[in-house]
């Protein structure tokens, strides 16, 4: 599997590619103008970077993203006990749902209650940009793991075949 640094490089490269593509006529024809404004792009970018460093599917092991949570890493401890690595958190549908729900339940809800914040006036475009950035960071991680695993398996099979061929010739 790719290491954490590889996942970070891939996600940052993906972000740069997305940001550059927003200036193409093709993307402008599919993305509503309100989502290409500076504020929504900034929220999306922050969310993708935050997701890359803190909301990795590798929270089910003692990974760098897990350690980055510092004192708050306790919220991920149950997942390390309940789920095996590359299990539910590495699933394209359940992974983002579990990770985002956990952050919402154990971080956002307590902060909103503690400081009596009114979050009803947050524009929908900001919430969509935030969630999209987080989900893309998680999905990119999962896809990278899937591709890496498939390539590694094919490589291993090829090496075995080549070894068998060399053994037969000698």
C-alpha cells in the first residue's frame, strides 16, 4: 500500500488539477458559477487539505492522520478496535459516511452546543463545498489503495510467471 506521504502528494496534485480545471470552458459548463467563486473554492480547497491530513481512511490504525488528532484522537479509538484495516473506512460509500458522521457527532455538535452557535444561516454552497472537499480526499485515498493493490498483485503474478519460465529453461 502507498505510504502516507504518497497519499498526501496524490491528493495535493489532485487538488491542483481540480483548481486548474475550474478555468476550462468544459468545467464552467458543468459547475454552477456560485461554486467557482473565491470563497467556495477556498472552502473546498481547505476541506480537501484538511481531509487529506486528518480524515484519512487510515484512522483505523495508528497512522499519521490518527496521531495528528492529538488529544482528540480518542474519537477514532473505537474504529481501531471494531474495524480491521482496509475495512469499512476504506469502502467508497461507508468510509466517508462513517468518518464525516464521527466528526459531526464528536466534534461539531459539541462545539455548536458549547458555544451556542447558530449554524442555520450557513449558505448551502459552503456546506456542499466543504463536504465535497472532504469526500474527494477520502475517495482519492481509497482509489489510490485499490489501484496500488491491483498493480502490486499483477506485478507479483508476473514475477512468479517469469521465475517459472527461467526455472524451466535452466
